[in-house]
C-alpha cells in the first residue's frame, strides 16, 4: 500500500509577528546557511535591515573595526586618562604608551573573533527572531551554539564579506586563526589589567 507524501506545513503568516514570516519582509530575506540543523537567514541587502536591529549592527561594525568592544575602548581610555591626569598622584606616560602599543597590535589583527561573532549574530537570524531588534540573550545562545559546533559558514556569505572586508579566507586558515587568536587577546587583556594599576 502506498502512502501519500506529506506536504510541508506552511508557516503562519501574520503581520503582528515580526519574524521572517511577516508579509512586510516578503522578498527581502534569503537563506544564508544551516548550522546545527537550524536554517539561518539574512536580509538580501543591509539597507533592508530594520532600524532597531540596524542600531545594534552599527555598534557591532564599530567594534569589528576597533578589534575590541566599545566598552573595552572606553575602559582603556579611562585608564590612560587616569595615568595622565595626575589623579593617581603621578603622571605615568610609560603605561599609556604600553596600552597604546597593545591597541596598535590589536588593530593589526585580521579581526577579533568575539566582535565578528556578535556582528554575524545581528546579520544572520533564525525564523523565530524578531527582526525589529537584537535580543541579547537569544543571540548569546546562538553564538554559543555556533562556537561549540565550529560554525564559520557566515564568513563566506556575500553580505558578511561586503560589510567586513574579510574576503579570500580559506576554511582551514580561518579555523586555525579562531583557535589561536583568543590566547593572544587574553595575554593583551592581562597586560592591560596590570597596566591599569
């Protein structure tokens, strides 16, 4: 006896839900990659990203360019200022120069992994995400899953490459880089923590 093939269930289209199934996004979203059995999507153009999400995207782009979080840049600035303004009882130009040297080395990195993963979490979304904003908890979980499964597919997506300028990376070089750079960054952070005293 032959059984009939089941037709896939069509998702409920609702203009009150702001995920990929909202009719407002029709034709603006494309499939990007699959990781851990989850399909991820992105907007076809970065100009289609909704304002609330775009605000986060701008911050993450800045962090990608700085090779550190905005919070870390502010903290480092406060430390350097405290070494120069006499609030510690002395002026210590040597410590400021050391911190600036670490920054120079960071700027020479191809990219800082955590900032790039945050940027990717904003660009690429699953079908349930609210596309008007960026949910920190949901995206931290998504990043954690990507890292645990060594997902690097987003590095090879056209939109990601256009925004970051990270082109012509081989998968092998990329995986090695992602394994090695965090140790270097930890060392630099430890040095900056010591210099903050």
